[in-house]
C-alpha cells in the first residue's frame, strides 16, 4: 500500500531521515514511536508528499509519489490528521467537512452533507455541525479533523501526533475515536504517537525510530515485553515511567 | 477666494453650471470603480505570485511592485498617455487614467495581499495539500478567504487613496471632477471659491464614509479577535 525505499531527507545541512525502508500493508495499523527529532513526523509527511525525499522513493499502490503527481495521488489515496488540527477557521464544521468532497470529488452539496453528518456521528459531534472551530475545545476540534479526513473516504489515514497538542482531559476522547476507527479493516492507519497504551491496543506493528532510521520493529507484544535494543528499552522506560 | 465663498452672487454663477460638476463627479466615481476593479485583480494575482515557491513569478511580482512604488504616479500617467499611442494603443484620457491608477494601486494592493497571505499559518496550506487541493484551489478556497478578513482595513486605506489619486486624470486632460473644477474656475468668470470648495466636499463625501467604516471594522476586529488583530498590527507595521 505504502512503500518507502531508502528515503533520505535533509533540511539544509541537517539530515533528518537517513535511509528509511518501510512497507505498510493494506488495512494495517502501524504505530511509529521514538524520541522527538527522530524523524517520525518527517516519515509520515513523506507518505503524502508534504515532504519530498532528498533521495529515495515513496510508492503508494505501486505508483511513485513525485512532485508532479503528489496532489492527484494523495487526493485519491490518503488523508491526514495533524497535531495542530489545522481546521479551516473561516468555515463551520460542516464547511470543513464538505469542502474537499464538493470542490475536489464533485459531490453535490446535499450528498456531501449526508456523508459529513454520518462521520460527525462516528466522532460523536453531530450537534456541532454549524459551530465554528474556534468555539470548540481542542479535543472536539481534533475529532472534527478526524471526521474531515474520513469524509475524503480514502484508504489511508495518516496521524501526526494527533493528541500531543491536547489538554490531558481531552486526549482520551480523541483516542476513543481512533480506537473505533482501528476496528475498520479496510482503513490503513499510520500513527505517530507517544500514547503507548493506545499503541499497544490498536497497533498491528510498532516501529521505533531513532536518529533518522528505523531502529526496531515488531508486534506490540514484542515491543512492550521484550524489546531487542537497549536504546528502545531506554526510551520505553522513560515514557512508561 | 474667501470672499467668493461668502458671496451669493458667485454661488449663483457656479450653481448655474452645477450639472457640469455633477457629470464630472460621475466620471470620477466611474473611474474609481473601474480602477479599483483593475487594482484588486492585479493585487490578488501579483500578491499570490509573490508568495509562490517558484523564483520566476516571485521576481516578476517584485519587479512590478518596486517599479510602480518607486516612481511617481504622475509620471506613470504621462507615460501611459504619451507612450501607448506609439505601440498602437489608442485610448481616451479617462481610459488611460483608469489604467494608470489601477496599475499603480495594484502594486500597493499586491503588497497588502502578500502580507495577508503570509500571516496565515502554514498548517492551513498543509491541511489543504493533504486533502489534495492544488495551489490555486488552496488559495481560492482556504487561504484568500481567511486573508480578506485581516487585510480589509489596509485595503480600505488603499481604496481611499485610489479615489483621491484618480485626480491625476486632470493632468492628462480627462474631464473628471478635478479637471472640470480647475477648468471652470480658470476660464471665464474667475470664480474659484465655490467650485474648489464643492470639489473638496464631493471627494470627502466619497472617502470619509469609507475610511470611517475601515477604522470601525479594524477596531472591532482587534477587540473581538485578538489573533486577527495581532496579525493586522504586524501587517500594518510591515506596510508602513
């Protein structure tokens, strides 16, 4: 479904990714963990063309993602949920959810609204359809952002630290929605997170990144019970207390 | 001039030709609207170009803005008026005025639009890109609608300046309000007070409501939306 082949990415003289090889299977729930600055976010951002690798290749459904085709390829295959939500503040919740379906996917307004209402129900925010993002709590905004991603009805949803900017009380409501989504077999999810309990619950596979490379990968059991590398143990020790 | 303003006889002579002033005032309003439309179109296009990732559109926009902002409007109007016929473009004085003023304020509005676009957080265009919006679609549906709210006050400022600057048409001989006033006053009766006073009042009636509305909107925005207000303050600082 998604394949990264020897991906390097530098920002100026700073090399953030130092040869990442990774394959995400269809329907897989992949969790990426690692210390900040390890290249987790850059890795997922390479998966939808927000970053173009300095060298190496990214394939989606066996089509190489390039500067030229990224908009079209991404439009039809993936959506993203950001750390800072990035809802469109000038539009209502309904406007946020229907903009892409109407402008990009040629849906009629009423059709798009029906789909939007369905996904608002999934994230438990039907009653907020006509609210503006600024009037919602962080957790609610992130749930709207998840609903917006769902409205594109793509097979892949990328999550870039979706709970890192939230108040501790609202983290759980977002995680609950994500757990619910993880139950859908045909959605491929790639999730960068520090929520280890969540990772353990939903991940088919966990990847630990450190210093621009994938240091270790395996099932959640492998990770949280008997990680191979000392560095992984160190990191998990810190984050799990 | 003061005696003339206080003299009923002068006013009677002036009022006999009142329709001429009204008609010229109509020209000024029409020119303002047409030049504003042109300036807005140029401003949006070049403002968007100057935020492009590509060097060429950015440099083209830069060249336009710098060339226009660093030479006098009067010179530009003369050049348009005198030079265009040489390349086969024949236009009346009023049309030349519309182009000169529109192109002049287009450069200023481009700067306003650029500053506005740059004040929108990067996350907005990233969200749009992640959904598959192209650059132009992102501008159209996501960035520019958010920009409008913030740049409205400096934009209104430009509109007011544009209205006043249409008086450059007088220099190239178009019959706008300014030229008609000067013409009327200096030919014939030598009555200056009433026409110039009325001319000023007419410009004032166009500009004052606009600038007042702009200032009120700005105060409201700063009070209601501290983020937008802060961005606006930064933009104004940058443009001044």
